[in-house]
């Protein structure tokens, strides 16, 4: 059968590039003829025959993927021709397809970096422990637990390390009585020259005024009630001071509501408190002979008196610790310590009364209120000044708090007023490496005439 020249050339090219065919003289000759199809071939270049490999390594090249196996030569077991096994043709070059696995070096470096940070932190803890004598590991912070006995009664287990925390805070507060509650607390705002039943009424009135009000404002309002409520009160002719307190049930009933409101106008919700004070005075006159109730139920029944005021009044006025007075400071600080996880002051009172010894029910309120007013502030806690700092006892401690400068004072004159500014700065070194600056500024104004 006659074929065209194009068909014959195509056949020779196919046989030359096919690796699975036997090597013959015609295929080797066809391999040389491939070069004649190159662009610009003019017949002057001599094409040499490549040296044919005659040996075969029995060990196949290592394959990095399953795809490489397909490029290996076929098995050497071939049909015998004239009793001699034919050697398969071995391509000169085997192209491999390798898959690179993702490098895990960054992950290993990150792990090593974390381990390095842990080592540094551990060494810093050890150095801190050597300097302060405190333990290098954080102490357990287990909250109080509650269970029900077979008889149906509730049993409480105290939180971990509570006694150590309590003793440290109590000693710190005793050595630093600088909080407003230490000198202007509600239990200290009674008139000392008044009879005992009037002193108890003074304590109840101060507690009613203290709601949503600072101790300094409450003390100022109580002072005005003691001295300005009754215009005809007897005074000392030499000093002009009122000899006895004007704050009595009878004087409250006689006072004009507008005048009474003007005396307590600086306290929070003074309009509502004016109404409650007038209503309470009417109840005390008609039911308790101008004295106050001596039970929690009786105190809570009065307008404007809640459970916290009732327990504090029983403790301060009647010297009976029938419960714990829990305000926002006691509620917030005990949760920061991890003693419990409560949402309301009433829940905090229930938990504290379950396990706190009874002899500490009276002092815990004043102790923690003073701590909340001076160190453990609602905003910008001064953890560096707290006796628990560095002892790994407080669950809410801001670590790295460093006091930078005590106070900066300067006086400026503006619009005829001499203003004194007290500025206190602090730095907090964060765990991530940053630094948080904190400033507290107190402004005191005095008239120029007073300074002359």
C-alpha cells in the first residue's frame, strides 16, 4: 500500500518520541530526522545519534508522589525473541512532579517564642517571689459553695483564702482611716448631746439621705438639719452654736416642706426624700413614740427604707447585728475577689451571711466601703496601693500597676478665682506590653478675697 510522504514522516516522529516501543534501527534513524523539522533548518547541521543506554539499574528512582510511579519504565519481563530477553528503552531523562508540603517552621518558632515568654514570666515570678517573699504561683481562688442538707437546710462552704484577704484589708484600713466613711459615715452623724432615742432617729435619717449620695454631701446635709431646721433653737451666747440638735420628729413635722427641701437640696433625689422624711416622722410619732422600730420588718415598712438601710440601722442604732448591710462597694469588691458571682447586693448579702462569721457582720460594710472609696475605686482601681497587690489573692487585680508620681499642684487665677489643682498620675503596665496612663485631677476653688 502506498502512503504519502507526510504520513511516513509523521509515523517516524511518533515512533521516535514514544518511550514504550522497542528501540530499532528505524526508530533511531527517525530520531535524527526530527531535527530536520526545526524552523530554519538548512541541512548543514549534522545531527548525531545519542548514545543508547544498554544497562538498567534494578532500583527505580525514588518517587515523591504516586504520579511519579506512572513515569517509571515497564517491567523487564518482555517476550523473548530468539530466546533472548529484549531490553526496554530507557528514556534519558525522567521528569518528576514533587509536591512540597507546607513548612511548619513559623509554627515551631511561635511555640518556641511562647515557651520563651513563659520562661521569662516564670523567671520574673521567681524574682518577684524572692524580693517580696510571696508565693511564685497563683493561689487558688475558689468561690463559696452552697449545698442542701438532707433536712432541707442550706450549708455554705467559705471561699478559698478568704481569711487571709480579710485580715490584710482590715489591718490596712485600720492603719489608713482616710476614707470619707471613716469620719462622715452614717453611724457617726448623730448629735452627741441628744438623747439616745433622738440619736437613733439621726442615724435613720442619715441613712435615708445617703442613698445615691456621697458621704461628704450627706454629712453637710445632716449638719444643716442639726443647726438650721428650727429657727428658735437655743444657742450658746458666746459661740452662737446650737446647744441641742434641731433634728427631731416634732421639728420635722412642723417644718415647711420647701424649707426642708432647701436644707437637703444637695443630696440625690432630694424631692422624694423630703416626702419620705415627712411621712416617716408622722409614722414614728403615731406608732413608735418618736423612736424608730427595733426590728427589720418595722424598718423596712417605713417609706424610703430598704433592706440595706434596715440592717445598717439595726447595727448602728440598736447595736444588733441581725444581717449584713451590703451596698454597691461590698457587692462589687467581693465579686472582684471571686468570693461569689452575684448580680444584686441582696444576693451578695445572702451568700455572705451564709458563711461569714457573725462577729464580722458589723465591720465588713465600713471596711469595704472605705476600701472602695480610696483604693478599689469603681473606675480606675489603684491596685498598686492595695495590700493584696502581688500576693495573687485578688482575682480582679490589675497587674503591673506602678505609681509614677504622688501629686502635682499648681495654682491658676481665672476670673477673680484662685484655683488649686491637684493632679495624680499612675502607669499600668499591661500584659501585652503596652502602658496605660491614668490621671486623677482634683480641683479646689477659693475666692481671692478669702486668700487675702
